[in-house]
C-alpha cells in the first residue's frame, strides 16, 4: 500500500497557522515551528493552501507566479527549510496547485491582454461581445461567476471579454492551448523536482470549458439565498470531457517521480461523475476529494446509505477518501455541535479510506462571527448576508492562553475564536477533543484493519450507525450514536479500544447500550 492510502492528511491554512514575524499573518517559518504538533497528533502529511506570490484578492488563489513564494509567507529558502524539516519528522508535504486561473497580475495575463496578436493571447479565454435579446451588446453568454455576477469582464484595450469563473482578478487559463498546457505541466515538475510529495488540485473540474461557449441552462431549483452562481446549472462551463486527458497527463508526471507522489482533486460533483476522475482511459488523480460528509444530513440512516453507495461506486483500484471540512465550508463542530463533533471524528478516522483533517478541528474550533469591519473574504463582500463568507472557518489557530493565543505577537489578520483562553492546544488535556484525535490516529497506525481493511455496514436502527473493518484475522467494529438518547444495538463481544464517553453502561455479549452522543470502537473476539 502507498503512504497516501494508509496515512492521514492535515490541511494547513497558512495565513492562520502560526505567525513568526509579528505581522499578524501566518507564514512558513511559523508552520515549521509547529510541525511537532502534527507529529504528536499522528498525521502523516500536511497540505498547505496556496503560498505563491499573489495580490491576495482571493487570498492566494489568484497566483501571480507559480514558481515562487509570496513574501508574506517567506522565501523559497524558507520553503526548502520547511520541506526538509517535515521530511526529517517523517511527514509528507503537499502544495495547493491552482491551474484553472491565474491572477490578472501574472505576467502571462499582462501579455495576453496587451493586444489581440500577442503570442500569449490564447493562453486565456477571450471572446467578442454578443447581442442580448434586446439587441444590446454584452457578455458572450450567461455564465455566472462562482462569486456572483457575470463571469465575463470587458477589456477596453482589445475590445473583448475575458472569462473568470471566480473574481475578475482571476482570469481563467485556456487549457486547450498546448503552450499554456506545457507551461503548467512544467510548474508541477518544478515543485516535484524540489521534493514536494504531491498536490491538491484546485477546482479540477472547472479547467476546461465548452468549446462552443453555449449558455448554461437555468436552475429550476434556484433560490436567491443559494447565491447567484446557482441560478444556472454549470453544464457547459465545467466538467468537460477534455479535462480527463489533462488530469491523466498530470498523473503521468506524478507517477514518473519516486516516492509515491500523490494528486488530490478538488471536485464538487455527484458521485457517479466524481468517479470519472479516478480515470477513464488512463489513471487520473489518486484521490478525487469526497465531500459528501460536509453536506450530508447528520442522520444515521442517511449516512449509512451514503457510505454504502460511495463504496459501491468506486472503480476497480479506486481508493476512497473522506473529509469533514475545509477552508471553504462550515466547521463540523458548528454543524453538529461539540458532542457530535467527537462522534464525527471517530467516523472520519475509522471509515475505509484516506482522511483529511482541517486545522483546528482537532480542538473543536467552531465558525467565528466576523464583525463587518473585519470581513476579508471577497465572497462575503460581494454577496453579503447569505452565509457564504469563508472568513469564519479561517481564523487563527489558538495555541495557548498567552497574548493573541500564541499565534502572533500582533493583532491577527482575523479575530480569534472567542473562547481561545480555554479552547487552545495547550489547554487540551485528558478527555479533550485533541486527546481523542490523537487516540484515533494512534489506533489507525496500530491496527491494519482501520488503516486498510475492508468495510461492511452492520444493520442498525434509529440513531445508530455501525460498521465493521476487517483485515486478515483482525476484526474491528465501530458503533456511533448520532443522537441524544441511549440506543441499543447488537454487536459482537470484544475488547473496547476506544469510547468517547468517560463512563458507559456495562456491555453484554450481543446487546450493547450506546450512551447519548457516544462512539465506540471494539476489537471483536476471534
């Protein structure tokens, strides 16, 4: 098995992990200083959200140089030091590759917009104005930016529109152009040559657009509170067949390097289409991100069906993966509460497949209310009041009860969680959320059944979700109570490896009482 199958991944949002130079913004030296936290936690790899030079209109997802480090975060030498320090501790390091779009400050785009006959004109997506129903000239079609408004921006210099799936400062790259494609593949090689262990590929399913630029159909289920991007179905602006050859080429590059390099694709699609990104005609990304637990109702029967259907949909050789949250979506403790967040941690770290942990979830961080004058996120600024803003899940990591929670010597770029004096890494003792995560990750390493074993759902009723993990003669049973009442479930006799409750009812050989909000892991008797 490869490390990315047996191991676990930890996402670091670099602006918010640790500040080393007193500017209130996290940086690479700060991450290096906190690597021992990841070692003690028991994860195998860290994925760092974008650290490349950027004007920060979308906080690093608007890249102005794919082969550099933004000065806010440090230097290439700082990155090399971090990479070496991670490897010395047995940790893998993944970067965030942003291939769908660049910053409009990127030299490529500056050349592209300079004239219609510039050699890099076709490195981006340019179209003539089109007439609307009233005969007025405007955007080429009805495509909507994910941040609201038209996805087309008029450029008076050359009299055409350029396409931007996100902000107008994030111009989409034209992956149908072979020179652009080669240049971006060279970016992967640059970082692989430097020793990076893999990439999370941002919005992979967005990368190729319909060659005819047809209008997207209206969404019959649209409501204004969903955000304007959902007013149309992204049928022609995303998930085009040609993207699979690009993903396969990226995979070929990754596989040409030693050391089990890994590609993880960000893809928000229904499961049946998500599975295509494992590879149609050739292998594509190793792990197409499975975001189902983020949006799923917290209901035992629903989750049981979801797990079973996902497992059944996997192609031959496809390895599963699971996440509870990330830098774009509400935190798990906000969605289900602190007690059920403990149950969710057991679910994440005992399902078959590679888990990714979002920084701060291991201490039960919740979404932080951001005062209007502190809002940073462009999505909230463009469509305020809809709950789409991402600042609440990107707040600084609280390390201890000292000034600014040990994150910085200055006022942090976003507010800390209000309970930081008591909810911080140093304060998490026995019985805490952090202790639970450490125990779970230890069990994954100790028991092959949890790391690589098969999974089988166990019949249960009510609020109980139960399943078995098996590898060889080792058989582990996981039972989760997703409700606030005691539940009875039939389970095999065995040794209790872990419970989220400090005290529980006695266990019978078959009838098992789960306390409210309890999760139990059993090593079944042979």
